[in-house]
C-alpha cells in the first residue's frame, strides 16, 4: 500500500464525497439486514398462524382469520419491497459519491502527470518511449482509479456489512452462524487465486493486442513500401501469426473465466446446504423456528458478494499499487533545467559562447568539445558541418533544452541560466530539423507561438517563408486542416510553414536548424532573401550542412566531431581552401536536389 499513500492528498481533497459515501454505505447495509429479519418474522408468523388457523376454521372464524392473516403477510411484503427500494436508492447515492470522487481524482492525476511531463527536460524524452509515457497517463491512472472507486466502494461495503451481519447472526444463533460461514473463507481465497489468473492472462492479452495494433499501424503507414517490395503475403502471414497468438491467449482467459461463477455458486450452495441441515436439526430439537433458517440463508447470500469481492478488491489494490509505483517513478524525476535568478527581461540578442563542451546524459556521447564563438546583437552566425558534428546540439543548448557539461553561454552579458526559461524561449524563434505540425489549421500552426493571433501577422509570416501562394491555392486557404484529419503537406511546404511559425513570434533571436534541407535551390534563395530582411534587427543562427544556406551570414564556423575547425566569413573561408571550400565546391558541382 505504500506507493498508494501518494494519492491520499486527493482523498483529503475530496473528503466530503468520501465521508458521504461511507454514510450512505452504512445506511444501505442497514436496509439489507432488515429484510432478512422481516422474512424470519413473516415465516414464523405464517407457521404459527397455520397452527391456529384450523381450530378457528372449525369454530367458524376461518374467514376473519384468513383475512387478517393475508393483511399481515401483505404488510410484510410491502415493508420488504420498501427496504429494497431504499437499498437501491442509497446504492445510487454511493455511486454518485465514491465513483464520482474517483473520476475527479483521475482527472486531477492526469493533469498533474501531463503538467509534470511538460516540465521535464528533453533528456527525459530521449530516455523514455512515447508508448511508455502514454501508458502511464492512461492505463496506469485507470488502474489507480479502480482502486479509488470500485475497490474503496466494495471494500467499505465489506468492512461495514460483514460485522453488521455477523453481529445479527450471532445474536440470533451463534452455532448456526459458525456452520453457515464455514465455506466463505474458502470462497474468498479461491476467488483471489482465480482473479490473479484472470489478471495475469488479461495483461498478456493486452500486450498481445498492443503488438497486434502496432503491427497493423506500421503495415498501413508503410503500405507504399509494402506494395513496392511486393511483401503483402509476408505481411498477411505475420498478421495471421500475431492474430493466432491473440486468439490462444483469449481462449485461455475464457477458460479461467468459466471457473468463476460455478465456483461461487458451488460454495454458496454448500453453505446453504449446511445451513438447512444444521438449522433443520435445531428446529426438530425445538431450539429455533423455521424463520431462522430462511433468515440465515438470506444472510449467507448477502455475504456472498462482499466475500467474493475481497479477492477481486485485493487484486485491484495490487495492480493499482504496481501502477502507482510506475507513475511515482516519473513524478519523482526532477527537472534540472531551472532558472537561477528568474530574470524576465527583454533581450537584445548578443550571444557569447565560451569553452562549451557537452556530453549527452542518456548516451554519454561527447557532442561538443571546447566550442567558443560570439554573435553580436543583430548579426547572423552560420554553422556548417556534416551529420553528427554537433550543429543541432548548439541549437538545443542555446534554447536551453540542455545545460552544458562545461563552459558557459551568455545572452546580453548574463549567464543563460539566470533567465526565466519561459521568458527566454518566448523571445526565441526556433525552426527544428525535424518539422512537426499539429493536426490543426495552417493558420493555427503558424500562430502557435503567438499569445494573441493576428491574421495580418500570420499572412506576413507565410509570405516571408515563401509559402503564402501554396496556402491560398488550397480550397480553404489558411483554414485548411493538416494531419490525419486534413491534407498532408510536402516536405518543403512543411518546412516553410515551420519557418513561418518561428517568424510570426517576431523573436529577438532566430535559430534555423537545417530547416531548408527539403526545399530546392530556387525556394531556398527566395526564403533566404526574405529572411535577410527579417534578420536585419535580429540575432540569427543558421545551422546547415549546405553552404548555400550559410554563405550570407556575417560569421561562419565549421564544425567537425564537436570541434570548430574553421571560422570566418564566406570569402575568407573560401580563401583558406579548407573544409568549407571543399564542401562548397562539391555542392556546387553536384547541384542541389529539386523539391518534388
């Protein structure tokens, strides 16, 4: 139970609903016990009435006795019906309190986890798979909710009903109570083991279903590749194999489920037989009346579900504890990217990088080694290098997605760690190498970083990114939906929309991380010409493996294996006849790829 202590704060938050649920549970269980007593009294009354009925018949008072007899029986019937209705009403109230409380806690937990996810650094997402993150905020939270809702509800019912019923049974007949309850512990233990088998096999089915869904998703996502390589039959064969595994696991679960209710009914039947046998002996001996046997049979049936639920509740608690442990693992991870002085000021854009070294924490790979450079406010820096040279790492460090292993980064003379992180990033425009657009309208994607979207600003950003004409050619223009619910843009169009999104923020620092790789030379020149105007009053960093993207920068550095091997402007680097000049010659001779 220790991992579940973490959620006691939610139980305290909704203590009103929980306390009402406990009160309603006590009241509803009172209305469970009273009908059993009414049945005992009614049966004893009927038996006694029959012993008096014959003499009264012979005395000529049979009709009157019969009428009174039926009236009393009718009253007992009405009382039992009223008790049942009241029991049902309070069961409704229990669900309206405890189950609603569990849903409110589920809502709060999901929000807490999601907010915590967003606060964690980029390194966290490199270490953990998206599927695992999704599972903890959905499946694990749902399992914890089962503990907070049904498990607490049925657990309270057991804790309240069991003592009440046992107390009444003992007060009526202690010996018969002992015999009646003999099979119930066996029932509870049996249900516990059967439930464990059901849960174990259910989890196997869930994993199998997840693998099946992943297989289908990949097959349909890569349908072009499947058809191009004529692998449809192989794909169908693999799907059949995965489906067969799912079918076998499902049948195994069905076989275990088949034991559940027969087991319950068998043990309840045994308990009923014992009650009738022992109770019959006591009736013959004149120790109890017939009504007591009926009352005890009802009590046994009343206790059946709470005792049965004990194994089920125990299983739910175990699963909830395991899930809460997984949730706590992520909630206990702290973000080490924090602001030291929480500065929230408008930046001018002067960047100084001194002896910057960086090792990726998740892999231990060194990405940068003693890198130093300076960009004055309003100037443009070009960073050139091959794949794996550390270009994108510099972008991540400037955005403070990571903190450097050693060295420092200053913005306007202040250590970057002193700035409020949100304030710093809000004044930066970032176009990542891997473009991501949301399933939303083009206008909303471009306005993503703006607090108060303005259509004129959105259109201007689209024009500057040379994507305006493409957008207005769509039937719905800027209201065109992207993603699964709408159209899919080409690679070049995606990159230009991403550039427009960064420009629309009107940032003080603009970072372009190899964002022109999917556009042709003509479009690249058009975008760079537009960007040149935008970059006049902004500090800009153009990261690229293509020399053409960075040649207009005021200053260029060439990276190789995390180190700066050349620096200067385009002309001076060409005169050096080094790596930069070789890259320029090769790219010029080979020509640039043309966008599809």
